[in-house]
């Protein structure tokens, strides 16, 4: 079976995904992903096995960018979201999309000074905007924003 056919077939898998993950990666259990993300991770592992992974230089650079900005000890990952980035969150069955601007954020045609102001408008309570939009999670760590002051 061709790679593209095997990847298409992944969408129909469920329990089999765990054994497929073990077969491809050699790891005892897949990460705690939802079914969709696990399917994509398995598809990536299949492609990596078929075509090879990242070369060492690229992998090293990705690690540097993920952990540090300039390679110096104690520096942090990049902390700004580029203007033009779209952030999306489903809240009570409704999709809410925000555009990052040079200064502030746009939500449904209105400008807001911070993501927290947008989250407060959507929820009616004092949410952390970066956390509400998935940029900061206790499980994942900080994925990157100081746009929110």
C-alpha cells in the first residue's frame, strides 16, 4: 500500500492507532493527544520513516529556537506574536477569531488593547487572554506571548 493510502486509512483507525504508534516509534504508548492529533503524529512518523527525518542541523536549530532565542544560557523562547496572526477559540459552541495587530487585537471589527480584554468580552469573566486562546497552558508551558501585558 502506498504512503498516501496508508495515511488516508489512519482517519478510520481507533484502538489500532496505539499499536501503529508503537510500531512506528518504538515508544510504549502514544502521547496524550486527541484522535485527530494522534492521527497527524502517526502520519508524520510514517512520512519520516519513508522519506527520512530532518537533517541534524535543522533539528538542532529548531531545538535552539524552541528553548532559547540567542543561544545564551537563561534566554527564553520568542515571546511575541506576529501581526497578522489569527487566533481562534471555540467557546460554548461558537468560534471566536482574533487578528493580532501591530498594536492590540481585532475581534469582530473592534479593537482591543489585549487578548485578556477580548477573552473578558467573550466570557464575561476575567480570563487570561493568552491562556484562553491556548498560548499558555499549564500542561504545555508558555508557547509565546507578551503582547498581552
